[in-house]
C-alpha cells in the first residue's frame, strides 16, 4: 500500500517519503507507536517507495518534505505487497512469541549481498520488542553499520524494552494514535462497515484500527447505543432517583457481569462526553468522534455545561481504571451512577 493510501500520519509519512526520494533516509529506523495504527503498513510503503520501478506522483502535497510515492502497481510494488520480493525481508515472532537469534543471523547474512531484484534491501522486524536479547546483540553491529543499500526498520509498540544499545543506533520515528475519523474511514473503506458501525467502533478504539477490529461490529454499536440512551436519560431527568436508574441501566444485562462489555460501554460513554466537551468549547467540529450522532449531542448540550461534562468525563475515566484493576463491574457501575 503506497503512502497516499495509508490513513493518518501524513507528516511522518511525508518525512519518510521525502528522505527516501532524496537518499537521505537513515539506514536504521525504529517505527514506534501504539498497536494497530499502521506502523507495519508504513514500513511496507517505505519498502515500496524505495524499490518501485515507476514511481507515481509526489506524496505530502505542500509539505516541505514531500517526496516521490510508490506506484503500487508495478511488479516490484506488487511483489512487496504480497511478501515475496527477494529484497524485502520481514522478521516476526514465531510460535514461541519471540524472535530468535537464528532468524536475525539469516537476515544479516542475506543483507550482506547486493540487492537481488530491487534497488534497496529492506529488513523489517515486526514486533521488534520480541527480539531475544541474544538476537538484539547479534543485530548491533549491523544496525551501526548496515551494509550499503540496506535499510533496517524495527516496528514496535514498546520500544523501551529494547536494549539501550539497540535504541541508540536507530533513528526513532514516532507514530501517534489515529483520529476517530481516520479509523472510521478505514473501517468503512477496507472492512465493509456501515457508517454507524464504523463510527461506534472508532469512538471506542483509542485511535487504533487493530483495537476497533477486535470487538464485533454489533458489540460496539450496541455499547454506544446503551451509552447514548443512558446520557439522554440522565440529562432529561431532574429527579435524582430516575437519574440513578438511567445511569444504572448502563450496567444492565450482559454488562453487569461482563467486564469487556461494560468497558466497551464506558469507552463509548467517554467518547460521547468528550464530544459534548468539544461542542461546548466550540472547537473544530471535525474532531468529533461521534459526528453521526450530532443531533443527540446537540440535545445533551441543554443539560451539560462544561463543568458537568468534564466531571462526568473524569468519573468515567476513573471507572475504567477501576475495571482495569479488577474491580467488580457492578460496584463500578453503581459508583458511576452517583457521579453523573
Ligand atoms: Zn511501483
């Protein structure tokens, strides 16, 4: 997948594409950032940009670092995408969950030769935090002085478990979480989600496509419906008992015993409250995670001022932390009911 088709990370990708075009790319890189946001996809795009036979257009538009993007269609681009290009090696954890020294030695041996079919050899270590210490030590010399025409890309969500000696030899490229709109776009374009399902899943995804795909589409949509109903109930009622009933309904059914279900509902609640905050602050509405529920959000503005929205948002945050620490879903839900 060329840079232009990747969701988000525009500035970072332009930087990489520009450096690849100009031949100024550092030969040892770490792509660091949360799981499921496209780091590996970016590493493949970089391999394509370095080896594409045709090149197509400039990626990054008016950004100062813009550079040539891959075409995505030539033989080299297609072979890289299919994982069968002779000069693009991917190391990943095996069944043991770790990357062993033998795998690393083989990659190093292969990278000592000139590229076989392309211009640059790219060695991608996916899940680099799974490199055994011995394997990391085997990589050290190569990371310091990679063979000419070779690029090493270590992809990881936990760079800090790598040896300091490895970290110090690599240029770190940071990838941040995606915006909810970017996540929803990928779910609709690439995974056949309806707009409502895509927005519901994206809102609870913390900016990670991987995380959005973990739950079933219905789970997220149901969780967001429950959270939206609850907020409407709490907002509409001046009667304390009714409000408590509405709030407690959030933890009804499966959510009363199922930690994962209650967590999904709380994440949806948190994202709705955040959107209320965005609307109240008159910030840019393009940042709304639940833009498809704008009428509902507008109706909530009548009952939530900034202070109440913020208080509720932090209460949900604390409830999520408590669930994370193994507190009982029922107790967490009861506590939360009094905070909204
Ligand atoms: Zn190409």
